[in-house]
């Protein structure tokens, strides 16, 4: 076994294993929608299996889906890469947003090259780097609207800057100024920017701004997993410059040949007939509002979740101790510590996977315990 792989410790697994043992635990730790995939999407996939030949597709995905992804990106006020007139040639369908991100890391990052992640960030960026064998560092990006000097220092010498809006784990969204600042900085310093926008349709009264719109050397990551309640179908994508897409496709060919065809058919239906997104978004917004009310009642400090399905409050004690204790009481949350050096007293709460009743139940327990 390669030492690099043997040394990887999947620490968050401790939480889900413990939560599963606990009867009637409220599962704020699960990062996926409580909704099932919409019926019309499942039906389209089932019909597609019967009516179409189920061979491999092109490594970059079926043409209609690539075109639908161009339309989906067009829903944003602006998207990247800057100056690209997007067509299907700018799109590679991938096996999940994760497959898309991994193909970028593997194509771009040699073992001596570094990726920069925000503090806090979604844990798997680090895992993917460990598997790929590239260097990575983590630094808090912004002080208000401006990039921090320390962040600029790290970014200047890096090969790839990763930014995620709306953010997992904080639920924060980049302002227009922040998007411009980070996009322009990458452009001026000739660093590739990866903008992970897999939650772009789940926002609560805020406009989504893509930093990739300000940087030619950039890629945008998308996915049907969360926006369309399709985590298990494993369909995501990368949008980038044509030459870059060709190189990402080499990685994808070496890994999976193509994403599963039935899932691509399902994703096409989800993107073309997408009224379910707004229905689910409204439910998430109600849950977000309730969660914010209950966190305020507890006196917790947190940044207002503006998008995605997460909040990241500060609990003022070691995040691992807190989470392991609270599971015993029936509330499962994810410790912030693995998400960044400055986050060891924060916990991630996913309101996408719980009902309002469950949120109330969990906070009644927390109120009693704290
Ligand atoms: C920030 C972020 N990016 C990417 C992904 C990958 O999503 P998927 O591989 O399910 O498309 C996730 C999933 O949790 C995520 O939270």
C-alpha cells in the first residue's frame, strides 16, 4: 500500500459511526438533502434505460446535457471563465462535482505544486490533494471585502486557488466585491482559480457572484447533487477553457471512461424541468430561519448562512469534545477542527437533512444541556 494513502485518516467517520449507534439521534452531520430525487427525474432515467442503448457516452458527457449545463451556467448573473463565450466545448460532465474537482487537481497539480484553500473549507479538498499527492495550504481569504495580505502571499506562489460560494461549511456567499477581488488577483498573478459553485441555486435572498467571471484562467464546478436532491446519481461538471477541458478529460478517461449514462439522462431532465429546485429552496429557507432563531436563543456566535444548507456556529469549546458529548445526548454535528486551523471551536450544522421538527427537537436538547 502507498504510504500516502495509508496515512490518510478519515476522522469525520467517527461522528457518523457514533451517530448511527445512537437511537433517534438528530442527524445534523449528514451533508445531503432530506428530499428524494423528484419523481419526473427518476421516470426520465427509467424511460431512458428502456428506450436508449446503454453504452459508454463520450468522456465529456452526452451532448444535450453539456448544452443544458451551458444554459444552467447562464442562469448566473455572470460566470467564468472571463471572456469565454460558453458552448458545450467548455463543459465536461463528470462523476459528481468531486470527480470534476479531482480531474482538475490531477491534471494541474504535480507533487511540488500547491493548492490554496480558504479557512474554513470543505474537507475533501484536502483529501483529494492527499490522494493526488500535491501540496496544499489553508489561509483565511478575506477581511471584510478585501483579500488579507497573508492570503495574497500564499496565493501568489500557488498553482491553484480554490474558492467555494455558497460555502460549505459556513453558508456564506461572496459579495460582488469579494468575487471581483479574488478573481482579479488570480488573473494578475497568473494563478488558476477553481470556483466551486455546487450550491449556486440554494441561496436565501442574496445574488450569486462567480469569481471566475473576473479571471480568464479559471474553472467553475457544478453539480446536480444538492440543488436537485440527486447526491447518489453522481453527476457534476467542470466548465473551463476548451484546451483545459481536453486535459481534464484525459484524467476522467483514465479514471472512469465516462459518467454513468442513466444518471446523465436523469441530470438532463432535472436541468430542463427544474421547478423542484425553487420548491426545495423555499423549504431550506424556512429551516434556515428557524435554525438562526434557535442559535440566537442559545447565544451562539455565527455568520448568517446566506446559501447552501449549512451553519457554522462557534461553541466556545473544543469542537471534537463538544460533538462527541452532544451525540450522546441525541444531536449529531460535525466538528470544525478538520475544516481549518481557526475553526477548532466551531461545529457544522446541516439543515438540508433535517425537518423543522427535528431542528426544534435538537435545540430543545442543546438548550437543556448548555
Ligand atoms: C463544497 C462542495 N463541493 C463539491 C461537492 C461535491 O458534490 P458531488 O460530488 O456530490 O457533486 C460537495 C458535496 O458535499 C460540496 O459540499
